[in-house]
C-alpha cells in the first residue's frame, strides 16, 4: 500500500512538472499562434472574396458543414457569400473558406486548417486543388465523387479519396446553404 | 575520452537508428519526400531525444522500474507537445509541412528505445552524447533518403526560403526527367530497401575482415 502511494506520488510529481512546462510554453506561443491564425484567415477571406466588399460575419449553428457566413457586396448589392466550412478529413477536422454567387455557384475556396497526411490528403492545400470545384454548385453539380471528375483530375486525387470527399461535401453543403438564403436580394 | 567519443559516434554509422537498428521508420518513410521536411523532422527528433535522455537519465534513480514506462511517456509526450507549440508559433512552414508526423514523434521508437536501453542505465553526460549521436544518425538517414527521392523523383532540392531565395533549387536534367515513383510512397520503401542492403553489406564486409 505504502509502495503504491509512493509510486503515485512520483508519477504525480512528474506530471505536475510537465504540466507546468507545458503551461509556460503555451503562455509564450499562444498569442503568436492566435495572431498568425487571424492573419491567415484574413488573407484567405481576401483571396476568396473575388474583389467584392466583405461584410459582417454571422455565426451559423446547427449546420453540418457551415460555421459562419459573410455577405459579399458590390455597390451595396449582395453579390454572394463567403462561407466558413468544416468537414471530417482522413486525419481529423478540416476547415475551409469558400465564396459563392447568390445562386450557390462556387467562386473560390481555400483550405485553412487540417491534419491530412503529407504527400496525400495534404495536397488539398495546394494552389489549383480547388479549381475542380470552381463554377459548380448551380447549373453544374459539385463533384462529390471521383467518378464525376475527368481522368487527370481523378488521377490527382488518387490515394486521398477521403480528403477529396470531405472537401467536396463541405463545398456542396456551402452551396446548398447559400441557395437556402434565397438568392439575390 | 575515447569511450565518450564511442558513445557519440556509434549512432552515426555502427548503430545508425535508421539503417542498422531500424527504428523510427514511420516518419522516415512518411516525410522524406522533401529535404526541408527531413531537416525539420530531424530537428524535432533531436530536441525531444536530447531532453528526454537528459531528464530520464537524471531521474533514473528516482523512477521505480514498475512505473518507468508511464513516467517516460509523460516526459516524452510533454517534450513533443512543447516542440509542436514552438514550431507552430515560430516556424509555421515546417510545422505545416510535418503535419501529423510531428505529434507522432511521441511514438517514435528511437525516443523510447534510447530512454529504455541507454538513458535509464547511464549518466547524464553519456546520455547527452548518445542522444546527439543517435540524432545525427537519424538526421543523416532521413536526409539521405529525402535527398535521393527529391533529386531523382522531382528534380529539385527543397530547403528553407530565405529573403529572395524561394528555398527550391531546380536541378538541370533531373527536373526534365524525373522518376516519379521515387517521389511517391513506394519510392520511400524502395530507397530504404537499397540503403538498408548497402549498410548490411558494409557491416558483413567488416565482420569478414
């Protein structure tokens, strides 16, 4: 019994020292990471805005893919929406931003955060990966299955089907959400 | 002094963790697609291995054998988390490139293997030498595989961007004639197999003498 208490105290002491070291490191790195993430998000919003004026962010709760929506305007007229998206990739949750016309046609998209495998799912952050979804969501359906892609595009996502499906479903979910907002005002 | 040098150099060739002891192959195969990733992973492993060896060696008389594994794992996991937070904040490009392989250093057999086989039985000074030697051996192994894969598979050598230098060096002829399979996952296994065969042949040759 005494031996077990001694072991528990040793482990507790090691854990306490480790927790202190982690807390200290976190207090130094957290503000830097928050600032960096905010800059990255702002740059992503500008990149997908297509030159339209970015409005106020409105949180969306209870949607499977959409977490927030931002109205895009052109001379005070609603031109479309930027939508914050989340989806479950191969390595865990991934977040994206995508912009749509008021009819739900995707304009631009960018991957923000993910834990996909380097060399495979991680390709989704490369410039050009989202091109296969551009112009889809309205007249043309979002390719949610590899069979809906051309040969070269299907080849490009070979080995990372889970990531592709996760991105495609999120973009499709965003398109459906924008359509549900009722089109151009 | 000679014994100390032996502890330092054994990990580089004689007991190279990648090609001789065959430890930590998951990150070696996973992130050796680019030289910059290999260097980043080597830096992470070096930091974690050095400090885990120091801490475990210093605590070797305090940690009872019946709880040594959970104690080692707590220390190693904390060091990996610290490495992850520091890389995320100060070298985001490397953090992003390493992805899931960075937290996986926790289960890298080199770290726990050296803690168990060496640091728990030797002095802090010897453990530091062991960690440095093993880290250099690991870095040489993963960087050599990455260099071969990237050079022959993509025709480039990717380092870190500095000022106007983008970090990517295009190698003439190789960039126009890449052997694509080497840049893909099977390429890592192929190169690892050839280099392992070379190290085995070299070891046997020395024994025969």
